[in-house]
C-alpha cells in the first residue's frame, strides 16, 4: 500500500472539503458541465474552478472541453483506490476486535 501513498493522500485532501464531496456525489449520476455543477453553490465561478482543479489533480475527476463548455466526469478507478484502502483497514480492525473478543470470552485465554 505504500506505493499508493501519494495518490491516496491527494484523494483524501481533495475529499476533505464539503463542496468537493458534493461535486463527487453529483458526478456519480453522470458527466455534467462545470457551469451546471457550480450552479447550486453560493461561490463565484473562479472559486468553484479551484475545487474542480483540486479534484482533477487528485485524479478523482476528468475534464474535457468542447467549444466553450468544460464537462466533468467521475474517475471511478481513483475511488477504487480509496475503497481498497478502507477495505484493508476494515479487515485489520475486524481481526483485532475478533482476537480481543476471543480473549475476553475464552476462559483458557485468561489463565
């Protein structure tokens, strides 16, 4: 997992902001233009573009420009990186709690 540390750090940093998490949630329904993505947020378009650039540099989204319209698409492969890390952590902690439970409930372990 150490070789994924830098990309994973970038994903966590990108997802640390509620605006960016909302953008990811919206893109889960399919590609959408930057203008349409920005519409519900009470910030200027240049400020919104900073969020788009952060998400793009983390690899969570891809953008493509056609004429004057920039369209954003969710990169599900990058979310798989996050999902894999979380699954690894879940397995680790479930193993630890299972061993603790066995220690606490097995009388032979206590003696």
